[in-house]
């Protein structure tokens, strides 16, 4: 009986120790939350969010509601991955030479990511974002937004006739429906717009450049035919807001910092390529002479410079 009590006491002490260990398990980052346990080891909300970022489901730093279906789906995938990894270790698969090389390569990728996150995080800050935004506003050419009506016909003579009729009181609705060959605007009273002046087709831009609201313009020739147009409204476009421009600015600054970091590391390191250039393959298609010269490979495709963005 005494031995039984001793065994029971030992079991209870072990259980209490396990519970205490689970309670004092340290969160990997402040405010983190344990969302599951796999064989006694916690799965943290940050683990799930990191996997969601890796899969491209959310962006870096974006929230992921732990009560959402998406979070639970990714959580299940993280749990499955932990179970698979634990089973691989149990079977000794991690000790295979090929597995060791793959694990080392994965470690290098992760360390590289951590370095870039650390370096870029210091440079891509609110001051840098605001600075580039102000530069965008300074360099952006002023643009206008116009409301436009048009009638498109086959000949200059017919266009001139349409203009005369409009000047005499005929309506765009009637003439567009009756005569215009532009199916996109024909039954909309000839309405084309609103459209930004910097996005106008080449034939329209010079004709409408100095036109005032209410003024008939044309005829002028386009790919569709001869156009008679009228600007119903013309107003200066508001500049893009910082909130709208911020994601693109961050992408641009991040790419710029990563590119500089890698180029600097390459300059300091001794890198030898032990393979020759690609060999010519008879009959293979060739790049045209006008193709751009290949540059040093970059870690990611460069986003367009946010020199000007539309709201």
C-alpha cells in the first residue's frame, strides 16, 4: 500500500511539473499567444502568421485574426508540418547526408531572410517613407480629370457637319446614337470618362490640351475615325494620399535596400563562378538586338519607381 501511495505521489508530482512547465513556457515575442499544442509543445500565433506570410496569404506585418477561418486553415497546416517533421526525426531521416545538405540550405535561406529583415527594417521607416512621398509630390506633373463626350464618324466632312449641328443646338445624345461609330460611347450620349489627361490616347491629348469646359473640339483624326468632342467638366486631380502610396513606397524602398545590401556583400566577397557561359544551341531562338543587356541578378523583381501613382 505504501509503495502504491509513493508511486501515485510521484505521478502527481510529475503531472504538476509538466503543468508548470507549460504555464511558464516563454512566448517567442511580446503579446504572442499559444493557439495549439503538439505533443506538449506550444504552437504560437506568430508561427501561424509567419506561415501565412510565407504562403503569400498576407503581407509582412499585416494582421491575421486568430478567429478567422483562414487562420485555422494555416494553423492546421503548421500542426501537420510539425507532426511530419517530428516523425522524420524519429525515423532518423535528418541524419542522412542529403537531408543534412538540404537542412543547411534551408538554414542559409532563413538566416539571409533574417539579415535582410533586420537591415531593411532599420532603413524602411516612417521618415524614409514620408521623404519619398514628398519627393513624389514634388516631381509629379500636375494632371487634370475631364468628362468628355464624343461623336466618331468616318470622314472629316461628316465630322464637320456634326460639329455644325452641335453648335446649332443638336444634342450629343441624339447625334451619338444616330451617327457615331464608337460602340462603347454611342448609346451613352457619347460620354467617355472621367479620364485623366495623362492617360488620353495620343490623338486626343493635343486636341484637348487647352480646351475649356463646354467647348466643342475637332474634328481631329484618330484610329477609329474623325472625332468631334466636348469637355463637360475639367478639374485638377487631387494628389495621391500617403496612405494610398505607402504600400508601393515600402516595396520600392525594400527592394532598393535589399539590392544595395547584396551588391555590397558581393563587392566584399571573393566569388568565383566555375561554369562557363551558356553554349549556343543550333536552331535555338535568339534575342533581338534591341533586347536590353542583362544586369546582375537581383533578389527580387524590382517594383516600379513610385515617381507617380494614380489615386
